[in-house]
C-alpha cells in the first residue's frame, strides 16, 4: 500500500472490514472516524509501523474487532473506551506503557492481548476473558476493587462471595502476568 493512504479510502460507504495489516503504514488519518466508515466491524492495522492511532477511531461505533498488534504504538487513544461494541482488541508487541484508566467501561471485551509492551505498572482495571476446560467463559480481574464490585452485583451470600473471589483470584494468577499483581 501507499503511505499515507489515499483520502478516497476513508470515504467508502458500507464498508464492513478494513484490512490494512502487513503494510508499512506509518500513520492513519483522522478521517478514519468519517461517518461513512461507521459500519466497519473489523479493522486490522497489525504489523505496520504505526506510532499512534487517531482519537477519531472512537467514532467507529460498530467496531467489534480491532487488531493493532505488532506496531510501534506508545499509547492508545482515550476514545477507545467509547467503542461499546468492541469484543476483540489486540495490542501485543507495541511500545505501550499505560492504558486509559477507564477500561472497565468496555464491557463487551472478550479478548484483550497486551503482551510484550513496556508497562511500568498497571494503571487501570484489567479485564480478560478466558474459557475454562468446559468452554464456559469466565472473567478474570487483576484488580480487587472491580472484582469485588462484580461479585457484590451477583447478590451472593458472604460465604459464596469469598469462595467465588478466591477461585477467581487463583485462576487469574494462573493466567495473567505476574507483574500486573
């Protein structure tokens, strides 16, 4: 592909997928948030040379899958949290040192990858789904506060709460990264 992308790319109507992976893109235009692209459900920007993503990416309200791994991203736009339909977000192998503090508002996230980024410390609530051996989805937290709120919302007895919290924390520690705790 040509970098930068031709302006016409950002004006296509009814586009459902934009696959821009495996190019040498160094930037993505703020035109990515153009209302004409509002129907995109999959955006693949992986394996490029991107150092940042435009805040306007938050205008893609139908976006379900966003792959932005293997770039040079130093941060993610704060507007990511407005992507209410987002289920899969891949950010591994970037240069991200922190994430927005209000990630917990992204309630539909089922897969979030962020390996191989230079996180200094966890600055936000991390939520990751894993499937256990039965195929059942369980949510794991690396921060106690949202975990406790989620358990309270289930209206369990105190004994059930403690058991549930202990089991989730054990599983979380098995699956998530030691440095996040």
